[in-house]
């Protein structure tokens, strides 16, 4: 056990730093009180920025820490960067909301910090135990965040629902882990991979036992990324949770969970690709279809974004179903673009205020092009991009996953994907129609705030101009995907 | 060189200026430009006629290569021989006179530039058709005049009748054009070229050869010529494809005069004459041409005697005269056909424009039953109509006399059974021609007026801009016969190589040696026809009614134009409409829209509603869904394993 003697703390530096920062900020909050919330928010963002830099400067080679529990490679670097960007931007975006809606308690930024630590750990997990610890750290923080407006019934309800169902999925996860451990005798991903490759320790019963374990783990992870049919919590939680929390849900945890899913399926269970591919196929098709169809019937913009995120997860999974480096590259590109788009869309939703009150109905957007043309334009850009209209970024996201699916011979999946994106285009474009062609409702408040304007402008520019200079994302995703295929 | 190009392209320039810049330069300038261009073209046409037809200077003018694709090569070139020269001469002059006449006739129309652009463009296509040096160029002009005919018949596009008439004209012409196109394709298939020289020189070798189609053997040239003739039937309104011509009278009267009397409808006759080197080797096709021509001549004349619309009478008369021209072609007397074509262009344009003057005077009334007694009020028009009718009836010393007689004599002199049939049909038609012409004159100009006071008060002679072209046409209607008599000289020297007659087919030469009674008979029956018209409509006005009552079925048959329209309506139009409606309502509406766009959209909505209902809000539903999902996946693997 030389590795235990040399824990290689350096590889886990960002996580340790962030955890320490969270603890320190928590202490500050405890002593200073709620008036420190704004400062703590900014400090949290700063801590994430520091962690971001640490992630970036870390060496690219694969390294493990804590006796193989923890791994860093190009993939983890890329995904951590995404998660940190998403988390810090949503933190800043929510600033105004938190202050206005009486949510300015110092725990808020700290919880987001803890959740982020959990996510980084998930991304770097190289062991079933590490996986579980990271996942639970993230999940517990998210349960609280969802119920953060404890005086609001819907927020509490959302938190409770999320917690109960999350606990159920944790149960699945643990059960699956124990099955896998029981049949392979290992929790470390490399060891599991070796055991799976050799057919398992328990002879003929091995593979099916491992398979059942894999199904349970897959279901638990599908719950985290809200893939159908394990998505049921998503609309209620997205709607009930405070909007900055919803934005955070859409941006960061989804990416972390997806990264974990990629790592688990392509790491320990890579040999079983033909088995889990069937789950992914089913879940992917179901998500795309339900995401497209159920969104049509929505009147609440946050609920609509929930179904939209379900659909997007389905599209991302198309790339995983291909099971090739190109497919994984497609997933990573898709997640990157999706995060940018949903940050933009949620900054618009955060700006939906009438006479100081937040509004969430889609119909409140009617005639926005006349009352706030810039916001209407950027919202339209995000909607078109999510619908996958060229030359906006969303089109390229879909393009790469569908290309990978076709290269892998999954024509049916690609066709379903294209068809559902046609159906999906309907509800995205309906919002554009509402903003541009309908009579104005009561106008939304102006100005929308500096931080929202900046985010809106930044994400909008990325979405519009992605086609002009996609190289950094493409190269990064390429390298990240390659590191999962040793 | 320019002399030969300019007559064709001047009308195009005129049309372009009037059509594209008509709003800019105004109605008056559009008229002046297009008339000027047409006038110059007419003068050049006279010079061309002098050089080519009289001077015997045959020209082929190469402009540029049009298409070169594999073995398919088409040039844009003009061929000026005697046949072309005669046609260019007739078309340009008549068209010019009609342009001028239109200034007066269309004076109150709000769309004058458009009208003149169409007229000039039509003339361009007609001239391109005539001067073509290959079949594709011929087809270009052929389709162009069809298109312009559509546009001009529907010129008053706000009238429903005009719209249905132009669609009818176009569709019926398409039927003929389809045959024509097939004929051209068949020629290219067998000869490998569509230039006239190559086709004509290959014709003798092709004679008697056959090809296999659907298991049967067919004579190449007979098939080709019959297909070409189907095109001519459409364009020249021959029996079976004639139904569009009477309806085309919905267009403005100058259009009827230009297109449906003097030029476009004669394109079929011209084409058959042009293709004489092919037709001469296709005896079956010639027989078909003779029979169809003869039937058309008598059939149209029978209908004309009961029509009451002044323009329709003249339209059926046109059809009948075209029948004469075709059976002349059928007995190899092509030059007689072209001769009649030329004289007919003058007197038929005159009749139409005279009728136009009457309509103009009667405040747009076209029904002869509401006319009468006009001769004192519009004496000039009356006189002109007499000249036109005398020429049409073939009364001696008017142009129609020369041309119609030579046709009938040729038919008689052909000494074939079909020739005899055509001759007697032609004699009967000649009698009927005189009858309906004088019926028209008497009903319109004599007797007591049947128009109401208001209309009568407005009756006035047409302005000089309309009368002068008519006078010039009248001079043509008298003089063209003398001027163009060399066309039918027994030796055929006038034509050079333009018209080819196989040895043994010299009906025209034989026509000069027929018995006197054959020469005299047309004139005698024409005079008898005039006498009958006088008796029936002037001396004894009750007679027509009595005859109509006695021969009611025959009368109705004639009045209803032989029920051909009704027959077509029943056989073609209604089934097509049913089929179209069925495909539209059931096929497109119910199946494609219902299952496709509408069905999918509706299904998406239904599914969306169900998907929304899935989200009940109950925690145990959600947990249950997760468990079911998990159980389903596990079951799937267990089942797949065993």
C-alpha cells in the first residue's frame, strides 16, 4: 500500500481548496450573519475561480490520489471547468434574486460551494466509494437548496420530493454497488474492469450479477441526469425551487452526473458496452420523446425548461449510445453548448419581473420584442439554438452526436432524434412567436441588472458565434474523450 | 444579313419596350413604339419577299449555336425560302395593320402597354416559327404563339368566361403539342438530327421503313407525320381539337383577327407545307390530313349557319377555311393551301375587324339577334364587310375565288376517292359559306333594327385609325389573289425547293386542266348560297324558323356545335375533375395531410396531453414510475439472457 503512504494530495488540490474555502466561508457566515451573504457570494465565486485555475494548471497526465480512489485526467479537467463555470455563473446570476426575494441567508453560497465540491469529486471518482461520497455530498446540498425558500410551500414541496426520490435512487445506487462488489470483489474502477473482462469471480453467475448491479447503478445515475423514466422529479423541482437554484440545477449537477455516467460506463463497464448500450438507447429515446412532447403542454417557463433539459439529456445520451470516442466527444460538446444555452435562457427567466414580482408564465413574455427588444432577441437566440437551428451553437451540439450515432450504425436512434427535435422546435419557436408577434402583455421591469446583462451578452455571443470559432471546444472535447479510451 | 434578322427581332424589341417600360413611357409611347417596330418589320418583309420569293434568292442565316449536347446539336438559324417569304410577308403586314387598328379599338382599355407588348411578342414568336431552320426552333415559336394566345384570350382576365376560354385554348393546344413533340422526338430518334436539311434529305431513305413499338410494326414516316399533324390539328383547330377556337372569341377582337384568323391558326398549315418532303412519303398521313380537313370544312360550316354571335360565325368560318387548306395539303396541293392561307389572312382579318367595328359601334353587343338595319348608320363598315364576304364566298375577281377554286380543282384532279370526297365536301361547304356569310350581313345590316334605342343612338362609324387598316385589308382581300397567283402556277417554279411534291402527286398541275363544270361549280353554289340567304332572311324571314322547327334535331345539333364540347366534358373533363377532386380530397387531404402534417400535429398534441397527465404531482407515482422502469430494465436483461 505504497499509495496510501503517498496520497498525492496535489491531484485533489482544487477539491481540497474548495472544501476548505467552504468551511471558512461558513464560519464567517456564522459569525457575521446574513448581512454577509453578498460578500460570501462573491467570495464563493472567487474561490471557484481559484479552483478553476488550479484545475487548469494541473498536469494533463492521468494521476490518481488517495490510493486510487480519485483520478484526474483530461476528461476530468474539462468537465470540472464546465461545472465550475456553471456553478459560479449561476451564483452571480442569482445575486439579485436572492436579495430581492428575502433569500439572502449566508448558507446559500456555502451550500452551492459544497455541492460543487461534491460534483468535482464525482467527476474524479475512480472507486464506487468515492463515487457515492461525491454524489451524496452534492445531492444533500441540492436537497437543501431546492427547499431553500422554506417559507414557500412549493419550494419546500420541491425539496421534499427531491429528497425522497433522491434517497430512493441512492438506495438503488448502493444496492447496485454492493452487487457489483459482490460479484467482482472490487470497488476500484480498474479492478472492476479487470474482473468484468475476466468474466467475474463467481463463474457463470458472474456476468448476470454484475449486469443487474450495473442496471441499478445506471438507474441511479439516470435519476441524477433526469432521464426518462427516472425524470419525474424534474418538472416539480424545477418549478418549485427558487429560480437561481433551478438555473444551478440545469447548469452544473447535470453536467457532473453526466460526466460520472460517462466515466462509469466507459471505465469499469467498458467491456459490457453491448449490454448497457441497450439501456442508454431506451432511456435516450424515451427522454427525447417525452422531453419534446410534454413540453408542448406547459404554461410555466421553468417547467418548460425542465422538459427541455430532459430532452437535451436524451440527445446527449445519443452520443454515449454510440459508445465511440467520437460519440463521447459529441456528448462533451453537447454538454458544453447546453450549459451555455441554459445559462443564457435562465438569465432571461431571472429577468422576468413585473412591478417587482417574479413571474414565470410563458404568456408573460408576450410582446417582449416591443418592450425589451434586446432581451427578446437574446431569448429568441437561445430558443432557436435549443431547437437546433443552424448556424447557432445548439445545431452543432446535435450535429456531432447524430453524426456519431450514424457512424456507429444507430440510424434508428438518429432518426428518432431528428424527429423529436422537429417536435421540440415547435415549443421553442412558439416562445419566439409569442415574443415577436403577439400583443404585449404587461411589460417586464427594466433594467434587468448588470450581472444578468453581462451573462446574457456573454452566452448570447458564444451561442451566435460558436460556428465561427469552435476549435477550442472541439479540441478540448476530443482530448477529454480520448482520455476515457485508454 | 440584318435584313433577314430584323423582321423577326423588331417585334421582340417592340414588345420588350412596351411590356417592360410601358408604365414608364405611357400608353401612347408604347403604341407608337410597337407599331413603329412592326411597321419597319413589315416594310422589310416586303423587301425580303421581293428578294427571296420574286428574286429566288434562298437564304440560310446562321445566328449562333443554341444547344450542343452529345450528338444533339441545334443552331439558331433562319431559313428564308419562298415559303418563308410568303408567310413573313403575310404575317408582318396583317400584324402591322392589326397593331394600328388596335390603337383605336383598345383606346379605352386601361392596360394598353400590356396589350401591345403581347401583340408584338406574339408576332415575334410567329415569325420565329416561320423562319425556323430546325424543328426545335419551330417548336419554340409554336409554343410561344400558344402561350401568347393564352395570354391574349385571357387579356380581360377579370371576365370568368375569358379565363375559362384561355385555359381551354391552352389545354386543347397542349394535347396537339404533345403529339407534335412526340413527332419531333421520333424524327430525332430515326434521323439523329432535327435540322431541316438533314431531315428532308433522310426522308426518301426512310420511306417504307418501319419500326417496332409494343410488338407491332409501324411505318416510320406515317407515324411521324400523323404525330406532327396532331400538333397541326391543335394549333389550326381541326375537327376533334377545334373546340377552343370559338371560345377564344372571348379575347379582344384584334386578337381574334390576328391570332385566330390570320396567323397562329395557320401555323399548322404552314408546318404541313414545310414538312412536305416528309408528308409526300407518308401516304396514310396524307389520307388522314385529307379526311380531317374535309370533315372540318363541312362540319364547321354547318355549325356556322346557326350561330348568333357575330364573332363565333366568323370563327367557325375560319375553321372551315382551314379545313380547305388541309385537304389541299392532303392531295399534295401545298401551294394551293398556302395561297389560300395568304388570301384568307387578308379577308378574314378584314371580316373580324369589320365585326369589331360593328361591335364597337353597338356598345360591345355581339349577338346578331339584337342588331339589324345598321347599313345606313355605318356604311363604310358595311361596304368592307361586303368585300370580305365576297372574298370569303369565292365570288369571281375577289381573292378567295382564286384560292378556293384552285383547292377544289386540285382535290377533284387528285383522282382519288378521298380527293372526290374532299371535293364534294368542299363544294357543300362553299354553298354553306355563302349562306352564313350573307346571313351575317343581312342580320347585322338589314331589316329592322332589333337593338334598343340607347344603343342605336350611340352607333357611329369607327375612327379612321380603325377604318384605314380595314380599307387596306380590303384592298388586300381584292388584290392578293392577283398578286399571289404565281404561287399556284402549274409549273411550281415559284417555290423552288421550298415545297416538295412527289412525282405522281401533281394534283395542282392537273387542276389547271379539269373540266369547265368543275371550275364553275364553286361559283355557282356560292351564288346559290347568297340567293338562299336572301330568300330566307330578307324576302321570307319566317323560313329559317320553319326549317329549324321541321328539322329540329339537326338544328339543335348545329346550334350546339355538334355536342363535341358536351362529349369532351363527359369523356375527359368530368372524369379528370372527379379524379382530381378525389386525389385532392381523399389522397392529399385525407391521406397525406391527414396522416402527415395534420395527423402528426394532432398526434403530437394528444401525446403531449397524455405526457403532461403523467406528471400527477404525487410522490408515490413518481417512485412507482422509477421502480417500474428499473424492473422493466432488469426483466429485459433476464429475459434476453435466457
